[in-house]
C-alpha cells in the first residue's frame, strides 16, 4: 500500500516538475471527438442526464445484490425468511420504479 501511494503521488509530481510548459491557445481550446465546439462550455446541462445516470446506478446496484443472493440462497437455513427479505427489497425498488415512471423520468423529448 505504501509503494502504491508513493507511486501515485510521485508520477504526477514528477511530470509537473519535469514536463515542458508551452502554453498555446490551440492546446487550451475545448476539443471533443474531432468536432469543433458548437456551444459554450459553461452551458447548463439538462437535469435528465443526471436523473438517467442515477436511475441506472440504482437499478444496476439492484442486480449487483440480486445475483449473489440468488447464488447463495441454497446455503441459507431460513430460506423462506431470506426470500421474504429479498421480496421486500424488490418491492421497494419496484415502487421506486413506478414512481419514476409516473413522474416521467423515463421519457425523452
């Protein structure tokens, strides 16, 4: 851990000290995928992008919990209790999904 921390700090510090500094307006310009800048960089981004990312994370974490649970279910002694707990978890997520759907969070203009 110590070696990793030293390397993680040393590489950026050494590159800052040893790197060349030749400022140039072309180098400092915004560049994305070979296309010239169409709008201002400081333009506000629609909240829908953030909401979609959050929804993806929530439902992705659902799968991250669901798969190991399904694999390990046969190891538990109280299978009915563990199954009930997972149904509570899934019902809360289904309720959240229905709320997002009702609010129009899954529709694109």
